C-alpha cells in the first residue's frame, strides 16, 4: 500500500481504505487480460456477473461493423460503452457524439449531414456534418428515442443505402462510419405510440447491448465509489487524507459502516448519481478529519428502491470464526470467492476482518 501521489494516473490495483485494516482494490482482479484492459482503460468497473456479461458483450460486438443499439437507464454509461466499442474496434477515424434530443429542428439536418455554401440563408461556407466528421470512425447518436420523425426517416434512408449527401447538393457520399445509437426509452412504448419508426428500430437492433442498472449489481457499488472518489481526489493534495491507505493513518478516514451503507442507497441515477456522491463527499471533506458525510445525501439510504427493482436475495449469517478463517485461507484472501463459498456477502467478510483486526493480505 502506498499514498496517493498528486497527479498520479489511477490504475487497477490501487488500494483504498475500507476500514481500519480492510483495503479495497480499485479495478477487478481478473485472470483474463482482455477483461483487465476493459476495466482499467475503458472505465468499465465491477466484479459482478452482470459486468462480466457486459464486458463479454462489448468484446463480441466490437468485432462487427454493423449498427449497434445501446439500451439502458439514465446514468448507466451508454456513451462509455460506445467509446469502448470504438476503441476496441481499431477504427482509424474519430469518435463523434451527438445528442439527437438536443438538436434544433431547424439545424439538425445540417448538423448530421453537413451543407454546401448557399444551401440556406446564412450558409456562407461548406460545412462537414457528423457523418463526415466520423468517417472511418464511430458516430454515436445519443437519445435516439427522442429523434424527430423527419430525422428518423433520413437516418433510415442512410442506413438502407449506405450513402448520404450534404444539404444543398445531390452528390452522394459513401457511408464509411460505424453507427451506435443509444436510448433510455423503452421502444415497445415509443413504437406503439408512433413516436419511433419500427423499421428504423429493426435496422438498429441486430446488435444490442443493455448495460445493467446499479440496483442489479449492488455488490459493485463500494468498488465504483472508491474508483470515483480516487478520481476526484487525483491531483488534489487537500484530499489526500481522505484516500490515505490504512497504514498511513491510525484509522481509516471513511468509517466502515458508511461504506456498508452505500449498498442500501437507491441510486436511481445509477453510476452518474454515484459519481455525483463522490464529488459531494470530496467537497464536504476538503479539510482533514473527522469524516463528514454530505448533508444533502443524508436521507437517501432510507429511500425505497424503485418499484421495478428486483429485491435482493437475503444473505446467510456468518458461520463461526474458524470456518470464516478457513475459507479465507483456502481462497488465499480472495474475499469474493470466500464469500461465495460461505454463502454470505463479501462485505459481511469485510466487517468480520475489521472486527478481527485482519486484512485479506494476511491470507495471501
């Protein structure tokens, strides 16, 4: 364990104080180098089965040039997934992102397709659109579920013909761009209401990725928060005390009970909300100890989960100390593996380690 160095680039393996003696590592302890790369370089953090499935899906989809549809709730990292697909594809061109819901109806066509001089009043020079700027790269169309009917029709034609033209000219250009679209809206509803074209949906749906909401991978929450807080503290020496490893302080700056309480928060805004919480914690703790939880978040833990959330499975009580100790030794201090063998949560084991004044390192 080592202190956080100002300006240091965070990597998988960086450690964070979880309790007086318990340490949480940033990133995942994965045997597959491809998964380690996805986690460390592309920001897809998590050890849950849901995240393992997401990483596998991203690797598989990145080998195709077909359009991709990313469907997930707000804050689940849809643009991050799009960038991961772009980076893994080896595309030589740029990644260009457009929020289609924010396009002004009067300029949307020009933003996407570009225009030539004189195409409309005020068009004083030729201008490349998003399709052209993303040539040999990736065009990410965010919030496509809110795209206007006219733009939907134009996009469908581009996908069918694999060609497009700037406004003001009939000169077609070949489409040499990977299209990735994303939405938080359920297509079953928007198609049924007529707000979204079924034929466009069918064009986009061949390759789909559905990032899991945070409530479906609650075991990743402390890891994600540690990663987010380290990122906020990076390059800010006044926050070094907050992320100091436990061997550099008499007690961990953030109490273990506060860490354990993270999993009970609803996080309706998913990872985006979690990152906001990390920023709020940092802002409330610019001066050293004791730890001060941000007051604006103080009541969130008591909120009920959304009605669509799946209730968490109850975990078993810990067996006797000897059995816990034996499981940790058998699995060489790998808390997740030991927890699975014991039928309990890994944070029950972290609490046990804290009360025993032990660390996973003691079993390696």
